[in-house]
C-alpha cells in the first residue's frame, strides 16, 4: 500500500523527543522517527532500549505511568498530538496495541473486540461490518468468540489485542512486540496478517520489535534504538543488508567481530541476542 | 421439636432478609473496588447521606439552614413546600451523581496511580468529611423515612409482620406455633434489592457502558488504550455506588430511622466482603445472605433452651460478633473469599 512516488505523506512525525519517568528517570534522549501513510515502520532494539516508551509517548498512555515528554514534538498529519488524551487520539485514528497481550480476561473474545469500538459513533451497522472484517482476518477468533479471552492461547490473545484495535477503525496502529513469547510459526502468521491489513485495508503500522529479522522482512522502514537514542535508520531492505545490522541484530557475521559503537554496547547486544 | 425446627426456619428467613441488606452495602464496595481499586470506606456514610438528603428534600428543608441562621440571625428551616416522594428520589439521585462527579474531580483525579493504602486513607477522610457535611447541610436530628406515593397508590413503606405469611403458615406446627413472622419491610427491601441487582447485572452484561466498566475492572491500561476514559468510568461507578447506597440507606433508615448509626453498616459489610471476595458481585450478594442467615440461626440455636440443656450454657447477643468470627475463619482458610475472582492462568 506504500506510495513509492514523491508524494508520500508523512502521517506520524516524532521529532527529537525526550521522555522522563517520575520526574527523574531519563529514558528517551532524543528520538526521532517517521511513519508514512500506508507504510510499516519497524522500531527495533533490545530489551529496555525505549521502544515501549516511544510508543506510549505517541499514544499518550505515558502519563498514566508518570512519564512525561519533556522535549521535542510529536505530530500526526502535521498537527501536534502531545496534549491529546488517549481517547481523542483513538477517535482521530491512532491506537496502540500494548505489549504483553493485554486482553480483558473476563470478557469473551467477542466482547473484547467490541470494546475496541468504544469511541465510535458511526452506528451499529458499521461496527458490525468491522467485526466481520476482523473475524475474516482472524478466522481462529471466530471459533472462539464465546470463550473468555483469559482462557485462549497466547497467539489467540495477541490476535484479540490486534483485532480489538482494528475495531476502532484506525488509520494507524502502534503495535508493541507482537512476537513476544510466541512460537516462530505464529509470529509468521501474525506478521502475515499485519502485512495483509496494510496492503488491503491500508492501515499504517508502527511496530516495536526485538525480533529484528522478522520485523525487517515485513517493514518498509526501520529505526534502531539503543539506550533511548536512534543509532541507525533507513529503508528496511537496506538495513537488512547492512553489515553492522547483520552482525549485531540479525545474528550473522562474515567479517569477524566489529565494533558498531563501542565494545560495551556490543556485549549488551550480544546478551539479548543469545 | 417440630416447632423448634419451624422457628429455626423463621430465624433463617428473617436472616435472609437482613442479609440482603448487607449484600446491598457490600455491592457498593465491590463495584468501586473492581473499577478503581479503591476500598471505599465512605460507602456507609454515602448511605446515610443519601437517606438524609432524601428525607430533607421531601420535607422541603432549606440546605445549610443552621449556617444561614447563625450568619444572618434568621430563624428559618423549611421552604414551606413538600416534595412528592418520587420526585425527591429523582432529585436525590441527581445529588448522588453530582457527589460522584465531585469526588472524581477533587479527589480521585489527583490520586491516580497512588498506593491503594493512600486511596483508602483518602476515603476515610472523605467519610468523615461527608458525615460532617451532611450534618451541616441537613441538621443532625433523627429523620423518619416516609415513602408515601399517593399518585401511584402507595401508602408508604409497609411496616409490621406479614399477616398473609403468618396465616398461611400457622398450620404447619402444633398449637404452639403461630406461623412465620416476617416483617413486610424486610420483604419489600428484599424485592427492591433483588430488582436492583437484576438491573445492574443486565446493565453490566449487555450495555456498551457496562462492558466498558467490566473492561476497566479487568485491565486499566488496556481499557485506556482503546479510548475508554477512566475518569468517566469512575464517575459512572461512583454514581451507581451512590444510588445503591441510597437504596440501602432508605431501607435501613426505614427500619431504624435516619441517623448517624446508619453509617456503621459499613462495618457489617466488611465481613461480607471477606466472605464473598472483594471483587465478586455474586460473592457480595451470597456473602451477605450467608452472614444474615448465619447470625440469626446461630443466635437461635445457642440461645435456645435445648442447647442449654445439652451443653450446660447458652449465649446471647451473638449477632454482634458472629459475622466477624466467621469472616476470620474464612480469612484463614480461604483468603480469596468464596467467590474471589478466578485468577486465570495464562497458557
Ligand atoms: N514506568 C516507568 N518508570 C521508570 N522507568 C521505566 C518505566 N517504564 C520503563 N522504564 C525504563 O525505561 C527504559 C526503557 O523501557 P521500555 O520503553 O519499556 O523499553 P523496551 O520496550 O524497548 O524494552 C527501561 O530502562 C525501563 O526500565
Ligand atoms: Mg517494550
């Protein structure tokens, strides 16, 4: 769906943001990234790099965790969104799927999906149509629609979480670590569906992932985050061919050890790769 | 012996009716606890405040008349009109909603993400504040509930034993059994409480807002992520809890007058919660019934002459402590309560 001509419109523009938790813990030290209309941007990096914090800064779920954007700006379609509450943001088409499969455990799969339509005002028929669409993309969920979400499998819960976000009829989905804790086959399945949603329904995705390999295969653009800073960025296929990325993030090397920024961060990266 | 058995059943039935009132108060706690993680110590005071407001509005009492009199040296108390019961109930419901909104604005909003203990302390403060505020607004004199609604042909809340039940059951035992004595007020209270629970259940299961309430109870963060405003939900939940408190306040108030001791039903709701689990609505309801029935039947047994003959002693006034001892036993053997929410293990 990505428009490759000159007229790509930047939907989401995160410009040099700094985030501080509890007024003292500086976590993001100037992060910039963009998401094009109809595009998939991958936000990569190890555990604790600041991916979740970045997504929450955009969706404004940060304040509930006593985090604050203290510098920089975030614009969506050219308008600043830093001060909007999550509900307003959902209404304007940006919704986050949180990491770790936050489903409503004591609600059925059906009810979980319906909560995604909470902010919609376009009538029952339109919502029903979205529900059918979601079940169309996630046929597994249809079989389990009456089960409590807490009793479904990890993969199904991830699908519920994504499906629930789709129910808001979003233009942009911020997807946090969809691969977390899932078997490789399921990860492929879910990314395949995301790709489909992107190409057929035109939904744009900003995906935070530790699984660099999978994410770069499905994304158009990638940003690599390390200790709250973007250390590398570019088109996904270029990143995949980049020798440093190959060595540090894709776990393959043909030139022996290479220092990407310094040895210390190399060791750290090695640790989460293993 | 048959008579004794029948009187035992009578005690159980009376207990059931009182128990439903306990359930109602406990229900208010559970609603708020589930939605906001706040243990609302003020629930009992809300019942008192609701009942006070209702009676005062009915009588056309001027709010803060004490204060006005003290400031301006006047001697006023009433507007000089009486408000029909139904309209007064509606107005009181509005007051309870306004109260919920104020609590959110002035209290909860600033305490998001704080420790549960801090929130709990805030509600203790709220309870004492409301108690004083209620007195200041309406005066601390004992008030009598009068629910006559002539327009609907309702003469008021029924009082006294139900003759119908008494007559219908008097043939069950020997000559010394006179039929079940059951207070009509208790029956009315039980019916209204049941209706309230049914309405709440339907609302929470089948409406969009109800679904959002349950979503918030399950996972605050995820609820926020789909655009549910926690603050709106809190106002709704506190409003519902306020209305539940009002109903409890009317019923208890009709029994014993609207006065300070009404707020102490909070303390009776505590053991109910320990029994039923803090997060379970069915738990609150059944827990209340178990405690209501349990305390009456226990009292009946241990104070009876045949118990005395068999054991060599009898006990009285066990109703004061029975609920707490039962709750303690539960705390030791089943801390999550009878119906404490199933903790779903992730696969
Ligand atoms: N609520 C919080 N308060 C303080 N520090 C936090 C909070 N959430 C995350 N952090 C810290 O911020 C850093 C980045 O975390 P996060 O954004 O979750 O990284 P990632 O999603 O890339 O694993 C980590 O060091 C983490 O400990
Ligand atoms: Mg994360």
